[in-house]
C-alpha cells in the first residue's frame, strides 16, 4: 500500500530547505561523520536531491496544463521558507502572545493550502514584519530589513507571475504515495544527523552554541507545524560508524 501521509506536519519546502542547511553544517563540521555509517552522509545528500527533484514532478490535470517548472517551484519554495523564518522570528520576539502570533503572523495557520491563500497569509505576515511597532522586537531576534525586503519581493514576484498562478491552480505542489516514502526517509536521516551533532557538541558546553545552531538543533523540526525539537529528547541513535 502506498503511503499517503508523511511523518512530519510541515510543508515539504521546509524539509528541503532545512535539509540543505543541515548538510551544509556537515560540510563545515565534518567531525560529525565519525559517528555515522561510512556512506550515511553521502546517501542522505542523495535522498535530499531526490526529494527536491521529485517535488518538481507535478501531476498533470489538463494535458500539459498544471505543470510547474523547476524555476517556478523554486520561487514558491523560497517564499515559503521566508514565511517560515518570519514566523520563527516572531515566536521568539513575542513569546506566549498566542493570539497576536496567530492573527498577525499566522503562526499555526496552514490552510487552505492553495498558493493564492498562502500569498494572502504571506501579505498578513509581511505587514506585521513591516509594522514599526514590531521592528525593535523582531530586530532583537536577528531579523533584518533586508529579509523583510526579500519577503516583499518574493510575494510580489509570485503575485505578478500570472502564468505561475494559473498553472498552480492545477498543479500538485506536495508529494503523494511513494514520493512521501522518500520524504519520510529524508526526515529520519536529518534527525539522525542532528542526533549525532547533539552528541558531538553537547548543549552543556556554551562554546558549542554556534555549531549546534548550524545543525538547526532546537529549530528543526519546527514546533508550530506539529514537529518536535531534537532537544531535549535526542533523535534516534545513529548507525554505528563503519570500521
């Protein structure tokens, strides 16, 4: 039977984007490889590439209509990742302000899934990021004016691409069936890499803070999408290193 659901409850672009960041951390901190099977990291990079490629294989509903190009899909993914980062920053800037976070920053709001609805929610988030009364708190958590501009540009670019908007009506941006199996595999692999990093650079040593951040510990999986952080509970124990 084909799997119709994924283990994780957040958009695929976040999995792909965070996966890239985690593997970039592996390149910067290769010591983590000593805790994993000899080919584990290379295999994980391959799975990441497969998941990203599969995401471009959109279902056709009207002949050749409804197929998003890789360039179009990349634009959508870039927008979704910016929105995710904006929400994460807002949660840090306005802790425990649940009502505000939901209304102004759309934290916890994920439906409808269609692109037009995502863009409408994006405009709400953008307006809140641009609000003068929020600037100081957001800036204190690392958000910059450049990122606000990037989000504005991403939304405007998508809204002005009428061909993309029309095509997206008939395109499936997500993964189904067998494709979800690969996405789940990537998710498990990323948690395993994070667990290895958590063991290599324990939280108890303040000097490890930046390296842990590089591996997205405490940030991935995202809580507001139903995920769970690797900390304080470690991910599954990684496979033993090959001798």
